[in-house]
C-alpha cells in the first residue's frame, strides 16, 4: 500500500509527500527490527537463565568430585609411599600388601591394593548449550570460568582412567610373592606413573574448586535448603573416612557457612 502511494506521489511529483511516505516506511521497518531484536534478546536471556539453572547440578557435581579428590589426596600419598618403600626393600620376599576397604556391591573379586575415587567430570548440558550459542550472552569473565571447568572435563576423566588402569596393574602385590629386582622396579615404575597422574588430577581438582567458587553456585536460597546440603556433606565426609581412614581431610563447602541466608 505504501509503495503504491509513493508511486502515485512520484507521478504527481509531490516530493514532500514522497519524502514523508519514505520516512514513515523507514521508521516502520526500524521499529519492527528493534522489536524483533528486543524479543530475540529477551528470549536469548531466558534461554541462558534456563541453561544456567540446568547446569547448576553438573557444576555442583564437578565441585564435589574435585573436593573429594583433594580430601583423599593425603591418603593416596601415604599409601603410595608405603608401597614404594616396600618395593625398594629388596632383602626380603614381597609380603603381600592388600588393603581392607568396606564391602560394596561393586567391590572387585580380587583383593585391592590401592583405591581411588572414580567419578564423572563432564557435562552434556554444557556441550549442548555451548554448541547452540546459548552462553554467548554471558559476560566474558563468567564464560571463561565455566569453560575452564568443563573444557577440561574430558582431560580429567582421561587422567582418572589412566590412574585406574595403573592401579589395577598393582593388584598382584596384594599377595606374597617372590619378586626379583626387575619385578620390583617394574611395579615401582607403575606406581610412579600412577603417582604422577594422580598429582596432575589433584592440580586440576584444585583449579576446578577455585573456578567454581569464583563463578558461584546458585543452589541455595534459604536456610532449609542449606541444611539439606550440610547433611549431604556430613554424610559424604563420614563415608570417605569409612573408606579411606582418618587420613581424609574433611570437605568443606564455603557457600554453606552460617549467616549466608539471613
């Protein structure tokens, strides 16, 4: 309709009317584009909030497994040092060095020599929403913190799998054996590689804790919810001590501190 009117005004050489119609068209198109942009931005923000809400559970899981890995680090180091010292004691036969851990439905059939946590460090939500561009609307600092956590998830799981494989290669040490110096050095080399990989995973875990605490966990809004998480933390600390012993450094979650929810 506007195009027809402009054509008529052009034929009549009514330049004022042409200019007026043109301005009206431009303003109308501009208003429509602005409205579309506003709606798109609003929808994008809503999608971002939804994604972050869904991501919170995965973020907490990675936070917990990182804290857990650090909590049992001293136990791991003590056990590795004990095995290393025994392996370098060449004047006597290998005495066997199994460790007793609480019974579990998934406990292996063979005696356990050393045990480490095995957890999930990745997030399908992060990968999916990142590919969709949902997180593009985040401020750069927050995006970098999240990426620093989840981009290393596969690396952490790869290191964890390496540790598990190396530790499983020590299973024979649960039994009394006749080990020559070559056997002892071979097992010591396996233990040393497991020690190096474990130390690297502990570094990753410490970094994850720092990144997640800097980003902030949006899990709790009142004291009742905080009480639920405090009970969860107490149960997990008790479980870790029952599995690994008094060498465990109990986990603490700063966001659960009293007074945060007044």
